[in-house]
């Protein structure tokens, strides 16, 4: 179901990516040799280098979220031409992200304050460097938590590399800057219609420059460019073609090091090898988005309530799960280890506790986030109303031209209020009923 320019099945993919991040951190904490993500933990049986590594490749999953953010932030502008919605997104970006960051950072302070973190003791048993260092957050043994420090850090983390209370907050600065850069970039792309070759050249130069000098922005801009292209020239993929495209995207997202199935990356030119992960993860993310958006069959299978629910809890789940792993999961790990529980059963228990409790806590946090975002949206609409709300009073019903169906959002019953098609005609809409 497409609602107000929001592509629910694509957003659901963000929730799947967050599940991959949680999987990676559970393994890093309690079975570091399984994934082999860190060189010190790598053994011959580590999964890294296998295409199955996509199931626990946290860096690739985070890049996918960045590409998807660039895509969906630009989509409303390219499909509806509503610049006021872009202005609202720009203004809401920081407070939208900061709401849950403040809540979870204060929660981490309380866990420190009342001695509920047991990651150091658990790391001594599991041998996890990641767990010992509190998720590489910059935490040290002489750290003194305070409420004032937690509140200050929950805002400062968006502007400087401080994330002592939660190691995953390093992504917030990237998410903020990436989102703010994507929106004006999308505006420029929308103004460049009719100058296709000049636009293509400028985009290529921009992406190359970003890759070389600020590579973390590359996925965001790649997502915006993909959104621009697919909103106008989207192909129709039957299932027999969509599945190989999806498989190719997942294969690229399984890369981290030129090992095993990805040994061929070591043959890349030295200049490109340094950016191989960024390029392959961005390309893999783009292929996954293309497969889902251009195949009515895949789109329909992800357009269901369970995936909507996963999308709704994805952001709180991303923020809260490191706190759960370092507190409750670590405590259970110590108890079960002391009882002599076998490695397989112990790891299964860690997955159950970490996922179960993190999802449970994410539900009320998602409700809080929803209320916060609704208030932000209402406030922003007062400053930047929808384009339709600003238009002149409607003509009598008999004189109003019948609406035409959107070719850009082609799944669902959507009315397109844009002016006539620009530049070249768009791809024909996807027929859900006849999809493979």
C-alpha cells in the first residue's frame, strides 16, 4: 500500500537491515569467531568471505539504510513535486532523530547509574573485544556517568564523534548530514530536467568527488540519484528477472573483505580497492531497491502488516539493542556459562534474549517515536503547508479535470497531482494483478 508518497515495502527493508545489525552484534559479543568480523577473532570456520555473510554484515546493512534514506527522502519531490514537503523534511531532520537518541541515552545512563551493565564480566568469558570495549564507544573503566553528560552527549553526538553511552550513535552524525545534503541535491536534480546529458555528467562528477573526500555521503547521494531515475524511467520486472536482481544485490551486500567468494575484489585497481566496500554495498543496496520497486510480485509480498510493524520498530530497535546486549544478555550469558551450558545452546539463548527483549522494549519506544514524529509533522505543516492546501479555491466539480493515476507510484490507488510529465515519458505502471 502506498500512502502519501511513502513506499511501505521499501521502508520495511530498513527493519530487515536492522535485524542484520542485531545479529552481527550478538555474534560479536558472545561468539566472535563465528562471523570473523574482527581480525583477532577470525578462524578458518568464520563465515566472513562467504555469501551467507550478508545475514550478519552490519556495515553493509548500515550502508543499505543510508542508500534507502537518500531514496525515500527524495521520492516525494520527484513524484509529487511538493517542495514544501522537502522543506518540512529538512526542518524535522535533527529533532526527528534526536527524540529517541535522548531517550535511549538517558536509559543507558540509568543502566550505568544502577550497575546493570555486565559487559566487562561477560567479555572476560566470551573473549569478545567488542563487548569488552562497550561496542567501541570510547568507554573506559574510569568513565563517570551523569545525567547532564548523557543529555549533552545525546545532542553533541550529531555534530562530533562522541557516543560513550551507546557505540551505535556514531551513525547519527552521518544520518543527519546525509539527510540534509540529500534534500538540496534532490532539488537540484528536479530542476535539471531537460538537460539529461549535463545532469548525468554532473552527477557522475559529484558522486566521484563525494566518494574520494567524504565517502560516508556517497550512499545517501546514490540513493537520491536512484530515486530520480526510477521515478521517471522505471522498468517492469517479472519475478523471473526480479529474483536474480535481488540475488545479485544480496551477494554484493555480503562483501566485507576480499576473501572466499569475494577474493576477486583483490584484483581491483588500488585506487578503487580502498572504496570497494562503499561501492559494492551501495550497488547492492540499489539492486535490492530496484528488485522490490520494479517487481509487483516482490512489492506485494512486502506490503503486509508484519513488515509495516517491523519498519515501525526499526529505529528504536537499532538504538536499544546494544544496551540490552551489554546488560540483560550479558547477565544471562554469565549465569548460563556458570551452569556449564554448551556453546550452541548458549548462543541460541543469547539470540532469544537479545532479540526478544530488544523487540519488547522497541514497541513502547516506537509508540513514543510515532507521537513525537506526529507532533513534529503537525508543527512543520503549519510552517510549510501542503501544496494542495495553498492552491486557489477549487473550481466547480463539473469543470475540474479528472485526476490521472500516478506512473511514478504505480502500486496502489494514488492520485497524482503533478503537472504534466516532464522531459521523457515515464515507464508504464506496474500491474499488481498480473505480476509474476
